[in-house]
């Protein structure tokens, strides 16, 4: 009796189909190329930025002028407080020395137990905005600098004295900005404390 040969299942590897031109073009069409700015678009953006910057210049100048007046006010207040505090703590007279032509002012104080204040020229000038000195910017007009009812805005020097008991000389400073803003600071002689006013109609 003849046996039929058993056939074994064999898997045959099919040949790999080569990519046809139509498939390659279909795959390439799905890949999007990165977008880029054209020269005209860049020029338009630069022009818009330049226009915005030109429009903001007046606002920047206005802010700088306002900041100049604010800084001058802050310096005056801090210097007055520093001179009064020094006179009380040291038990001797202290002064604020104004140089109107240089538009500067600073604290000068005597050593404890001395009856006179040390000259501002004899001591090292304190740093600006340190609470010991200040400067009125050139853009600010000094309308008044009165010490004990005498005008000193055009003088070489003016001195405001503070005493150990907390009293001081009378001082009135009126500043005027280019924007039409006014500021007045007055020292009350009996207390040595400053008062402030920004309404010109209330200036005395």
C-alpha cells in the first residue's frame, strides 16, 4: 500500500513591492512645508512697531517730568525729616543748606554738645537721594524759597535751622513743573514739621 507523501506547510515570503511613483507623490503631498515670513510682512511689522514707539514718546516724556517733580518733593520731605531727627537725637542744632544756583540742598549737623552746626563745606557731601541731600531738576521752576519770610531763591546759599526741642525756622518752597503742576511745602516753626499743598489757589 503506497503512502502519499505528507506536504509540509511552508510560508513563502512575498517579494516587497517597490514604491511606485504614484505612491511616492501621494506621500510627499501629505508633508507640509514650513511657513516663512516674506520680506513685505517683516517690513509691515517693523513699520507698525515704529509707529507705536513714536506715539508713546509724549507719554514717556510726561511720565518723566511728573517723576522729576515727585522725586524733588520726596527729597525735600526726607531731608527735612532727617535734619529735625538729627537735631533732636544729637541735642544740637542741625541745618538744611540750600544752594539755589546749583539747585541742591543737604543736611549739615553739629556734633553732640556743640552749639553750632558743622558747615556743609567741611563735611563730605552725602549721596543724592540718600535722605541727607537732594537736587531740584532743571525742568522744575523754583517759584519761591523763603526762610523766615526772606526770599532766597536767587541767593548763593540759604540755611534752615532745626533745634533740639523740635522747632525750626520757617521755610516755604514752591515748585512749578512744565506741565503746570504746582507744589508747596511749608515748615511749621513751632513743630518743625512740613505741610504740603498742590492747589495754587490755596497758596498764601
